[in-house]
């Protein structure tokens, strides 16, 4: 029979050591030394060491150290050029200071488009001739200077108070082209019709585009001082001078063209202002003042022409206008 093994019970000291091991907190590793405070470089120092790249006109900084350039991350297909490799004139252009000024493109005058049918053009000219004959007015397509009135030398655009816009070369060619068409019998597509309320008016006999040259306001040129008590209903300002003695007007009571029959709006009512589809423009043409009527929007066939008689000064009474 095999001898039984003896089981020795732990001593008191052994039991005390085991108790301590079970109850004491685990020992933590020794603390590591504190990291050194990172010193940041000044922006001037970074910019001095950095390289600038140009991608599609955009300046991009190359990161310092071993990091890849940002341009390779976001624009992998673009060829990167060093700023210093660009031509000198290109670098100067990129150093533009201040906001970029964008000038509004000036709108050019458009020539009128005459009717293609010769018979219709004869009808249009006949309506103008009938209206002129009824009012005993002589047709004139240019300004006239008569003895006893203002001489041509008095028509100086430089006398205009505040200055006067100069007709550009392109617009001058447009005006001359329209004058040449009128001499050939290719008149603008308008009809002069009689209305029981408004009298003689002008209607479009075809579509008219915005900024189309309609006609030049013509008639006898005289001093404004001589016409202050005149009962003529077709007086147009030619020069509004700083000194009233030099101010000139166009009087279309004896001579004129289709421009004198274009109606004015009642500029004291909202409905009257909505009618306006053309305006008067005064230009400096070779040192002389000229008045042109120009469309301010697209005009449909059959629509009557209206403009503001008080385009430059609020002296013409329009309260009684329809």
C-alpha cells in the first residue's frame, strides 16, 4: 500500500504575503519624461523657406519637410511650375493690387430695317406726306438755319451745361447708313396715323429692336429766349447752356420730318410712363449738337411710339396727355 502524502498547511507568514499580493493595487510603470514644448516658427521664416507653385493661375505653397506638395495630392494631372521659373512679365501680372475694374460695354445704335415690299414703303411715305400737307409743313431731314434765327455757328455742343456725349465712330456710321437708306426711298417702317384724341401719331409698321435709330429730330434752329412765348407744340431742346442766352431749340412748326409726330407720354402717371418705348438722345457730332430718337426696348408691329418730352428738364406740361 502506497504511503499517503502529507498535506502541510501554510504558515502564518505565507498566508500574510498572499493576502498582500491579492489586496494591494497594481504597480504602475515609472512615468515617462515630459515632452519638450514645440516651438513654432514665425510665418515670415516659413514663407522665406517655402516654394510657391502655380496651378491654373493659383499660387500653392509646398509643405516643409518630407510631406508631398499639396498640388500633387489635389492636382495630380497638372504640370507644376515653379513661380521663379515664370517669365518676369507673367510674375508682374500676377501681382495685381486692388480690385479689378470691369467696364460696362457700351451699347451701339442699330440701323432701322426698311420694309422689303416697295409698295408698303410707298404707303408709309404717303402717310407722312399726308400729315405734313395737312399741317402745311415742309419736309426736311436736317437742321435748318434761317436769317433772323440762330446761325449755325451758335450750335456749339461745348456750350451744353455739364457737357454732351460724343457720337462714336460706329454710331456715326450707323446714322449715315440710315440717312443714305432714306435718300434711296428705303424709309423706316413707320406709319403716321390720325387719332381723334391724340392727333397725328406714329405706329410701327414692323418689328423694331431695342436701340434702333428711329429718326433725327429736325426743324428750324432758334434761340430759346425768342421762343419762350411761342405756341408751337413741337419745340425740342438742342442746347441747354449754362448761360440761357446761348440755349437753342429746334422748331418743327414750319419744317420737319416724322420725328415731330411721335407722341409724348404723361410722365405724371404710372400708366403714362409705361407707354414709353423710345427716347431722345443729344450727341456731339463734329462739334455740333444733334438730337436722335432711339428705341428703348423692342417694339411690336402696330405699337405706337411714345417718349418723354421732359427728358432733360421738367418744363413741358404733360398733365393733359392721354
